[in-house]
C-alpha cells in the first residue's frame, strides 16, 4: 500500500542516519537523547493521538508505515516510536489537569507498559486526595528518554484486596522519571537500543488526577481511533516492524550477493539458482503479508469512522499482524542463512535484524496464543474473545 504523508517522508529521511548510528544505539542500550528529541519535534510520538489532546491524529496506517520504515534502518528506533506513540494515544482518558501538565512539556516524549503490574491504594496527603503506588513493570521501552512514564495498575484496599468498580475503574498511572527507579535490566540479545528496562515504584504517592480510567468510561469513546480495536492497535506496529526488517534483509542480500564469492566457488553468490529462488520467494512472502496487513488495517480504520469494533474485525487485525510477524521471522532467518558467515559480522545488518526480530517475536501481542484464541472465536467457541 502506497500512502503519502509528511511523517512517512520524515521517517524515510532518518534512515541513513539510523543505519550509521546503529552500533552507537546498540552500545548505549537506548535511543540517544538527541535523536529522541528530534523525533519528538517531528511529531512521531504523537502520531495517533487525537488533535483535541495535542496529537496529530493521523491514524494507524501512517503509524505502521513510519514504524516499518524506521525499522528497515534500525529495529530499536521503530520499536521505541511504537511504544511512545501508543502510550500517548490514550490521552483521551486522561484527566484534564494531568493532560495540561503533560502538554506543558514541549515535544512530549512518553513511555509506558500497559500490563497492570502495579497496585494503587487510596491515601490522602495533607487533605489532598491521592494514591500510594507500588509496582514493577517490565519491557519499559524508551523509558530513559521519556518525560512521563505510565504503567498499568489495579486498585486495592488497605488489606491488599482488589477493588472491582463498574464505574470508572482505575487502570493507569503516570509518573515523572524521578519518582520511580529505572533498573539496569536491559542486557539482551536483540532490540538492544530500545532501552526496555524494568522500572519500579515503591510507595510512590501521586495526586488523584495522575490516574485515569479506560476510554470506554469517557465521552471520547466514539472518536474513531478509540473505535478501532484497542489490542490490535497496541500490537500492529510489531508486524510493521518485522516487515520492515525483513525487507531490509532482502535488500542486504541482493546487494551483497553480487560481490560475495563463497569459498570453493568461482562464481558470485548472485549467480546461484538457489539464491534466485530464495529471493523471489522471500520478496513474494513479504509483499503478500504486507498486502493482507495493510488491507486489514485500512478496512477496519474506515469502519471505525462510523462504529465501534466488531469481533470479526478484531480477528482479522490480530491474525494479519501475527502473520506479518511470522513472515518477517521466516524471511530474515532465510536471508541470514543464505549469506553464510557474512551474516555474523556487525557491519552486516543481517545479524542485527536476526537478533531484533526474534526478540520482537516474544511479545505477548504476537504470541501463538493469539492465533489459538482467534481460532476458537472462528469456531464459535468464544463469542467475546476479550483478549483479541
């Protein structure tokens, strides 16, 4: 799918620098702050946030194309923009006072973990309503670049028992970085530059307006981005990132095969019929996966302009996304293999994409369980499939 947008052009314009700085990004184990700040100025962190809440409101197609193009050059950068943008998209559920505080920061960078790995208990301080927060969140991608960091939570009473509310349940808390401890945990094989460290809150008191409810409990639920499948939106950039890295792997092989002569051979790798087939199959697989992926997103985004998501749409989106991720893994594995020993050197992007895509594949949003749940729904065994 060919889509034109200034943000897509901006992502394309970053590719050469990202390739050049990839080793620096890996070594730092986070995005360099100057790069994160420039991407914030470009608007990449607020792509899908509605304009009423300080965003650019461009929708999921542009989000995925930007992540795909960034990942062609560096998977970690694409990943951090994915997390930063999806962290801001739910600003429609944020209390007005907190939104005003956050938007007072020029070119806001956010990070967050959606899993409800924290608890909050009501606790007034000097007559001001608030909560004590405790939690340990993992995979905090981009947290070292962020001005505000959020985490999924659930409310408990003073005895630690979970409180279930039907009216405006609390599900998210926002911190400033100095309020929490970011742990040095991100020593990994792939997506090294994403800075996906754990962070911990220990009896952190926050005023009540720092917590928000679900978008369904606000008047903003009918805005199109909030009628798009929520779990789908929080996962589709992973498929886009995998497709971007897969295309980069194919391009690398097509370039390097022309000059590489394997040991024991007098012909370049590019003259081998087996490679011809591998390239043709890989290119077709990526093109087919991209077509299904973007077609599903576009159809569901068009529908979201008028009505909320349906189960069939959630199935379509999540399965297309997992298929894109799996296709990316298979293509990158094959390209890594056909290039032989060349693939293992740091000057080859193949080793980085190989490492990065296998870490990306471990995310719960693209796990095999997604396909299992989709299959159950297709068979009529689960009429709600709330996990899709």
